[in-house]
C-alpha cells in the first residue's frame, strides 16, 4: 500500500488488469511506475520534482548556454560565436583531444570598460530610486487598504491589480502620450501657465522613474498589504496606552512589524527594475544608461554575443545577493508564523 | 453555586460608605452610541482609590465599551469622565495616567519579554539604568525573570498573561484597567491567578477596574461589582450584597443559580412578609418587610444552597418555607451535590448540599420523596 496515503495507482496497475486496457500497456505502465518508485519519484516526490524539472529546463539549461557563450570568441558567422569545446585529432600521435577554450577577455572588458560599470551603477541607482518611490507611494496605499472596511478591501485590491489586465507595453506607451511635448501633462501645466507648450518630460531619467514606479507599484503594494492586514490594531492601542502618540506607535510597532512586507515588496520591484529594458528604451533619453539597454545593444547592434552573455551573467550575479536576502527573510517569516 | 471570596483585610475601609470620601474615578451620565446602537446608556459610577472594582455582564452589556472609554480608546457620546478630579473625557489614551491589560494581551510580537515591559518606560524617557532595574523588579514580581529574553510566541498562555500584567503595571499607574484578564487561562491557573491579582493589587495600592463576564471571577476578586445589562448598570454593591440581596430578577439569575417562586403578598408587616405561592406549594415567610401593598405579584428568589433537604418533615413545620418533592436528578461534584427536585406542584427546584457524609452513605437517592425547607432570611422578594 502507498506509504504516503496517495492513490495506490501503482499497486492497482501491477496487481490487476483494468478492463479495456491492452495488456502490454498496463505492463509498461507498471514497469514505469516501478522504476519511478525505485528512484523515489512517486507520490510526494513526483509533485516536488515537477517544478524542479521546470526550473532545470527553462532556467538552468538556458543559463548554462548563455554561460558557455560568454566564454567564446565573437565571430562573423552563424551563430556569431565560436565553440569553446573542440574535438581535435592529433594526426601525429593518432590521438583524439577534447580542447576547451575559455575566453576571459569578455569579463575583463566588463571590468575595464567604463561603459559597463557606469551602466551597472546607473541601473542600480535607477532601480533603487524607483524602489524608494514605490515604497513611499505604496506604503500609504497598502496601509489605507488594510485599514479599510473588510468589504472594501477586495474591490480596492482589485483596483491595484486591474492595470495588469492591459498589456504592459501599451501602458508604457500611454505614458509617452502623457509625458511628450504638447502631451497631456504639458498641456495641463501649460494651461495653468507653469510651463510653455514645448516642455516635455519624455526622454529623460524622470520619465523612466515615472514609468518604473508606475509599472511596479502593485508588486510593492501586494506584499505590504499582506503584512499590514495581519497587523492586529489592538497592538496600536497597547502602544497608545503605554504613552505612544500615533506617529510614535507607527514607528515602533507598525513599521517594524511590516518589515517583511517592505523587504519583499522592495525586492520584487528592485530585482526586475535593475534589468528593465522596455521602460528606459521607450521613455528614457539618449543619456539614460541602463544595463538592459547595453545588453540589447551588444546582442542586436554589435552582434557581440559573448560580451552580451557576460553582461547578462554579471547582472545575474549582481541580483543573486538581493534574491538570497529575499529568500532568507521569507524563510524566517514563515518560520515565525509556524511557531506562532 | 459555591463562590469563594478572598477575605479582605478587615482594616480596609469601605470608602463608598463614607459620604466625605472623594471618588478617584467618576463617570457622570456617560452614554456611548455606535450609529443607532446604544452600547452604554447613561451610566454614572464612582470608584474609590484602592478599590478592586468589577464590571460584570454578558456579551453586549457595554462593560468593555465603558472600560475602553476609561482608557481613552472610545470617546463618550455624552457625559464626562473624571480621573483623580481631572476631566479626562477628551484626553487621548497616551496622556492618561491609566494603563490597560488587554484581553488578547496585545504583546508586541517583535520584542522580547523584557522589551515589552520596558516599552512604556522608554516612552517616558526614563534613564536606561533605571528602566533596567524597574523591569527586573517587575519581572521578578510576576515570576518571569527567567523568561526575560524570550519572545511572546515562545511563552505559554499563563506566562503571556503575566507579561501583559507586568507591562501594564511597570509604569505604576494609579489606575489599572483589566479586560477579561483571566479569560484565556484554564480553570486551575485562573483560580491561582485570581488570588495573585488580589495580592498584587493590595501590595501595590493601585485601583483596579476589571471587566469580566465570569461572575465567580468578579465575586472572588472584587471589592465591589457593577452588574451591567444592555448598557445599563443594574446593580452596584459588594459581592455579598449582590449575591445575597439581588435587586432584580436579572441580577439574581445572572449571579449564581437561583430558584424563583411566583406569588402574591398576603401579609406585610414591618418585621416580616408572607407570600402565598402556588408554585412553591407553601407560604413563603421572609423576615423583612417590603414596601409593597397586599396583593402585589412578586417573585421570591431562594439560592440552592439555602434550601435544606431531609427525609423527615422539618421540626418547625408550620407550613411556611417548607414543601415536598421528588428527587429527579443528582449531580455529584465531590464536595457537594446538586439535586434537581420536582415539587408536587410541578415546579423544578435546584438544591445544593455539601456532602457531609460519604456519597455511598447518602440517604437520598433518585425518586426519593424529600422535604425542602429554608430559613426566614433565605428568600429575597423581587418586584416583577
């Protein structure tokens, strides 16, 4: 019988022959089941294995391909990079040799060429500023929703998620119409006499900040709301009872208890914002330097796949640190909840 | 119902008896409405220094709302609240000389026991060394010194209760509000903590106002009880007064168990009253007069433990305060037994009797015919 209490499918298959199934099929199925069981891939193991298989196929394999390309030479060919693994035949000694050539100059270039360092730093700065803006905008919104009447919370959260029903690209395009010269914003400000009609925000860092903050705000609000909603209002009464003015109670109780939400939201905004390409491409100016754009240029304009791959790998390494922080905080939070 | 009251220091005054005493907390005609719902309805109360005052009532009786108005979390719709002579009606909670122990304890989950207790002192900008001493002293008082570094979620229910108490007491408030302080504890721990709370209150000389729905808890701990129902205060008095002389049917039935006999006044003299009751099957003689004309329909409340059971007729069998019935149910509690007796009139009566003899020797058993009697002071006349 199944140890885990799952449907004892294998037992039934190896035991009897269900009507209407050809004998060889059920025998084959039983053999597969027996094999999977032997390697521990049955029941719970199978369920856990599925996402790992997914990650292996669609994350690790592509990563390894990119990783390999980053060590090759750029060549004018199809594909535009050399193979780092070569099988050579030494005719004199009549031997076969497997030769692996790692071209490290791509990575050296990342370190020596100012462009890449600037692009990375600039990306980090843009992402950090956008994350901060999201936090400053998102926290009051999440707080208001969490403190709204329970019947209102659902509709309000719906409004936060609603923009996802429209294509991301279209929403970014909409900002072009708002921010361009003679656009919605310029006309409105012009009507009040604040700017002249040629004034525009488009194609500037400010436009990129607006775009990123707008696009990623829901990712900040969702985890913040989740932590703030769980916060027991009685704790604030207790703080008030012990002498805290409302703002002190916020700083000493609400803020520390919503820290997991702040960390989760910030990372959910920061990580994709660092590698953002579409928003700086559409809204940014020629000076807006972000690593996503550099990456795109290396791939498509320069057709230098090895350098582009190295840029991608370096970006990944940059982001591994915050991702690990995220994992750690989340694990700790779950741990705390279980113990509660 | 057997209720143990902590016997209080007899030297202690009963300030509410003293016309010159100045109340420490004065609630004047306070009403609180939530929309159309009237949670607290025109309540006036005076509570004196060092009292252990209980607000007793069922859910929705307004007791918690009244407590929250004292803490400052709710603002009265009408009326005023004075604490130590100062009008506190509009003062926010963080400026009141009052601390509260919350029903859910409301401990800060991100702080250790020590930090929780120190919270209020830090808020007062007390020097760090002094905070350390005070917190240590307080934790010793509630026997939690070994748990100072733990987080609330690592503590048992009883330990959390004591942290909440320490946190509320550490600022040495003149008035401590306790919202169902023992509600989350199991029975044994609750009894133990009741005595601890009373001792602590006497030692520290703090005025306690405690909200509870548990009449036994209120009886055990408090100097006075205010019984609340539907936003009103139905009766205020010492536990003995409220139990022995309930002012209304509601109070008689809410506090402890009671047998109610309907009847009508047939004799009303200054020193006694006689009530004829078909339900009881006898005349009820009560040794105090009532200001009610002959013929008035009244209820007479007789507590189960005041009824005597015997197989033989009571010696003074003048047909007053004496009736007969059949034992229908017996609940053996160890120290006492509860008998459910059906009178010959059909009325069911509850009687508690201490098990003076061993149960096996008990002379009474199911379906026995028994005589019930009670003394002239046992009954309480209640208007209908």
